[in-house]
C-alpha cells in the first residue's frame, strides 16, 4: 500500500483562532490526529467527525517511551495509507521534538511535511502585553529551554545569556529560581524586570511580574503551573502601557475567566437571527449600548445613563460578554473589536441596520425589554419598512463582494438586478464591472404586487446577466416560477441567470439559526416557508435554465448560476 502522509503541524498557543489557515485545512481533511496536552478542544472540533483523534500527551518522567510510541504510531498510521496530522503546541520545531519526529519519518521514507505554528515563545509575552523586542528596550532575543536549568551539568551558557537584551525561557516553572540566580551571578542586575505568563490564550491565563531578584518567590506565591513562559529584560516594562490592548479573542480577566473565539460577522448575523440572542442583541442595538462602550464603563454607570434597572442591565451585559461582543473586567465592560467595528452606529462597516431589521422580523422587544427596562416602554421598535430597506442594502454591501469574487461579468454587456439591495448592488457592480451597464428593479417593493413577472420591467430588452436577489422570502411559490421565466426570457442566448438568496436551505451549509430565522420571517411576512435547493433547481429547469454552479456565500446566503439550455 502507498503510504499516506504525516503533517507535523504547529497548533500555536492553543486558541483555535491562532491556527494557521493551512493547519485548519489539514485538520478539516485528515484521517487521524495525534495530539498532546497543549491543544484546545475547539481545535480538535475542527476535524471531521470520522477523524480518529489520538491523545498522546507526555506524562512527566516518561518522555522516552512515550516518544517512541508516538514515532511508531505515526509510521503505522501512514503505512495504512492515512493522512495523519501530528498536532504540536506552538511551532513544531521549537522544543517540541518535532525535529526528532521528522527525522524518524525521513529515515523510514514516510512522506511528511512540516507546517509552522505561532510559538508560545512569542505569543505568551505578546498576550501579556510584552513585545520581545523594542527599539528602546531590546534589540536581541534568545529563546532558551528552562529544563536545562536544574541539571547538574547544564549546557546553558549563562554568561552569554546574561548579555542578551531579552530572554524567553520555555518550560521554566520549576527552574525559575535557578534561572534568576544564574543570570544575577553572571552579571544581570537583580532589578531587571521579569514576567511569568501561565497558559497564554487559555482561560487559565495568569501573568506575574517582578524583578529577577523576586520572580521565583512571586511565581511560587501566585501558584503558577506549567505551561508557563518566563520573559526577562527591559521589554517587560512595556506591559504597563500595552496590557490594555483590545483583542477580539474572548477572554475574561476576572474570576470566571472562560473565553471562546469571538464570532465572525457571519456568526453575528446568525446570532441576530435566532433565539434569545436575537432579543439581547436587538435590545443592545436599540439602546445604542455599543456606542456607549468604547471605553470601560460599569453596569451601574451605564444603567444610570440609560435610566435602566442595574441588575437587569448587568445580566444583558453578561450575555453580551458570553456572545463575544464585550469584554469584562473590574473596570466594567468594553466593546471587543467586533462590536466596535460592526455594531456601533457610525462605523463604515456597521451591520446595525441589518441586525435590527432581522431582530424586528423574528421577535418583539417585549420580554428582554420589559425585564431590563422595568416598566419603561419608550424604546419602541423602529419603523420596519425603513429598516427592511436599510437591512437589504447593508447585507448587499456585505455579501456582494463575495458574489463579485466568484463571477466574471466583464464581457456580458448589460445586466439587470432584480430584488432587494439594488442601490448598493448598482454601485458595487458598476465599480467592479465598469463596462457592463446595470439596471435594477424590485417587483416586490410594494407588498400589493399581483404580477411580479410583468413588474420586472424588461421592456423588450435582453441582458447578459440577470441577478435575482433576496426574492424568496417574499415570493409565494406560484409567484417565483413566473418571475424566473420572465427573467430567463430576458437573457441573451449565452446570458447568465444568477440567484443570490438566503433561503436555500441545505443541511450541509446553511446554519440552523438561518433556517430558523427564515421560518420566523416567513411567519411574519408571509411568502413561501419551504423553499429548498431541489425546489429552486426544478423551478430553474422549468424556466428552461441549466444550473452551472451552486455554492454557499458567507452570511447564510447561496449563489446559483444558470444558463439558458
Ligand atoms: C515543550 S515546549 C513546546 C513549545 C512549543 N513548541 C512552542 O513553540 O510554543 C512547552 C513549553 O512552551 C511554553 N508554552 C506552551 N504553551 C504555552 C502557553 N499557552 N502559555 C505560556 N507558555 C506556553 C511553556 O513554557 C511550556 O513549558
């Protein structure tokens, strides 16, 4: 049997958002994952469910036998023809025995590849707000194993290290006392700043800062455990300024330090369209909460500003923390980057109108609102018809760059956009394909429309492309067929019909929340609640069109491209 291949993959410091794109792709496709202690559950969850997950964490004191076991396992799985990911914390070639594993595979002629990862040597100091180099505080950095420190005849050249601006020691917890003593004995000032960072980017993250003279005692006092990284040098002082850096990996520096990756804009849309998350998010948007949380603010302060019940508001703020939109500390609450970028009113990338609109379609403010407002009823729902238009335009801005990336409409001469988000589409498409003349119309603008096909307004023209967007939510099945036929009739013989919509449910790609919210909107708005991909495909066929491609687009939408048969 032809052997498979072993990928020695760096998993970074453990947080799934700090994996490389290549690592994610390999995890998604591999047959076997061999991993050890410093890999988070969410990282393993990326793999397909059928992938075999083998834990081979090393227990202290049994390194050699465990390492032999790992070597043999990698070879055996590859010889079964499997694609194996050997996932290693940080970077595979930095103190991780990755070099030895690669050597073992090379000796046995097993195909292998090494994929770099973000090493904790850099990520742990960074996480604590310590840059390992800085023009004024450090121009050289050495990365050293702390394991060697306690050895009788350590091979470490303390004299040389003492002269390096920044020293990063991995595996340094048990050796910290000796490390500090050796550096001082070899000429480093006892006042040199030092920091120990435990479990950077995990929810047990803890940072201790001290001087070389006091670091061992402080580490013991704080009960720091491995994995932890020690940084020594003037750069540690930078932490004072940089520790407050905002980051959008979810992390809570207080007593319940759980964190998870912050949601992507796509997930935001999902949150906005399903379940209690909708109510909470909509309440926050309607009260412009995110606009008030550019800087730290306590729940009491915010409740006073808004005239709300403090306890109720605090609960909502906690929900927003758990959704990855706010961070919490003793100073109160503050936007994570995702909120400052997508949820405040005046950001160029604001998704606020779309999220408010979707919320308005699926729920009323009543339960969360009544609870938090404690009788205040004056934060009323915004005007739904205005919101709908704003929502569609802003979603078009979000989704159309993806559509444009996948289509080349350069040579089509003229195009017609039918549906919601027409203004934005017109603007984006005219920039993207300047030689194509675009028209747009929306037969469903008025809910009274009886004959949408004639409302498309072809006026005898033929188009190189007709794009139907966002129509399904307001189209009854008997209406959509005629719309398609009319659109197909307006195509040139080699023209393209493009359906871009969010209601093509597919178990594989459409998130459950999107399906639920589609249902919610159908209940509110009418229209057909059971469009499926196969129905759309048969409608296209009935309209004399042949489907060329069909793929998901971020935001829970899909793109279908068809041509006249
Ligand atoms: C065997 S070494 C492997 C290093 C890994 N190859 C890398 O590039 O990060 C393990 C050491 O890395 C450091 N380490 C790993 N993950 C860490 C984390 N999340 N926070 C702080 N230090 C970490 C600790 O010093 C730990 O003892």
